């Protein structure tokens, strides 16, 4: 059972890094630091959007943006770490 928890924990950790990369890339695009006309940038952006949006979309319907700032990635990261800690606490401890 512990190996399954380690696997799920690793997947959660990778997903958190993808959320962070998506947020950073959206800032870079918003401030015109990177050009979305570049095919590599466009491909990476589409990949990050398709991976992160299914979990962010329901949260965006619940949590409004605060002054134009989207806090849903932060909330999702906190929820994922909470779920990961619950798994370690309840599944591995016994």
C-alpha cells in the first residue's frame, strides 16, 4: 500500500509543478516576455492549459478572481497538498 501512496504522491507533486509552470507562463505571456507565435511556446502553453484546466475550471466557477488576480491555482495546490498529507496520514500510518 505504501508504494501506491508514494506513486500518487509523486503524481501530485508533478501536477503541482505543472500548475506553477502554467501560472508563470501565463504571466510571461501577459507581459509580452514570450511570443505565442513561436510554435514551441504555443505547444507548451496548449499542453499546460489542457493538463491544468480540467481541475481549475470547477474552482474558477466557485472562487471569483480577486481584483483581476486568479487565485485558483494557489487554492488547487493547497487542496492537492492536503489530499497528499491525508493519504500519508491515514493509508500509511496503519
